[in-house]
């Protein structure tokens, strides 16, 4: 995998991880309700779940590319549509981003890990997102090393982001700061996802 291709993948993974959603809400809840350690555990467990999706997607798409070009093209179009939908919603809700963390009794680290893993493993939208995400980077000539790099990139980026979230949100005054800038974050994410959907469509033709 070339450096430029990997940097493109890295950028998409960063934007995908930073995109607000239910995963962020879970990590925030663990951080605010149970403490910094619980937020970090939940974030790392979420990253492992993302890694599972990435492995299944990379290997599945590799087989799809090598055996069924038409099916690959259809998946690419579906993925592009989903990316465009995500981008549209990010722009739509950019004016009023909401981050909610519920207060509750202190949970064990196992429960924190379970909540982080389940929000990624049991979210079918992640499967579609990763199909769209990796479709443009998969080729018949791709090596096992390239696939490992892709999986590790997605997993580590996700884990690092949510660990940072747990660290940042353990300081109350930073919560207000991030909320003030969430509009710009969602706007940037929306534009990039819509642009990526166009690129996927063009690559599938």
C-alpha cells in the first residue's frame, strides 16, 4: 500500500471515528457516570469491535472482488448511497449537535467493556459503513500485509480517538468547549462523506 493511499485511508478513518453517534454517547456515559478508566475501557472495547467489522469487511470484499465483479459494483453503489446519507444527516444536524451522557450507578469495568463492544458489534450500520469505507481500497492484487495495515489503521484510530474522548471529557470545562465546536466537526464530516460517496460511485463505474 502506497503512502498516499494509506494517508487517504487514515483520513477517512479519523473522520469516521470522530463522527458523533451512539458510540460517542456510550463512551461519554461511561466517562461521566463512572470515571475516566471506564471511558477508556469502553473506548478500547469499541475499537476491538470495529476491528472485527474491518476484518470481516476486508476479507469479504477481497473475495467479492476476485469472484463477483458485478456484486462488488452493487455493494459499492449501496455503500456510496449510505455514505451520502450519513453526510446529509451530519450537515442536517450540524446546527444542533446533542451529546447526552446519562447519570447512573457505578458499573464494573467488565460492563464498561461490554457496552463499548456491543455498541459496535451489534450495530448493522457499521457493516455497511465499512463496506463503503474499504471498497475503494480493495483490489484483486492486494496482499495480506495490506489488509492487515487497513484493519490495524481502522482499529487503532478508533481506539485512540475514544481514549482521547474519555481523557478530555473527564475534565468538565472541556465538555463545553467541544460542544461549541461540534457544529464545525459535523459540517466537515458531512462534506467529506458526501465527497467520498461521489468517489466511490466514480470508482465503481
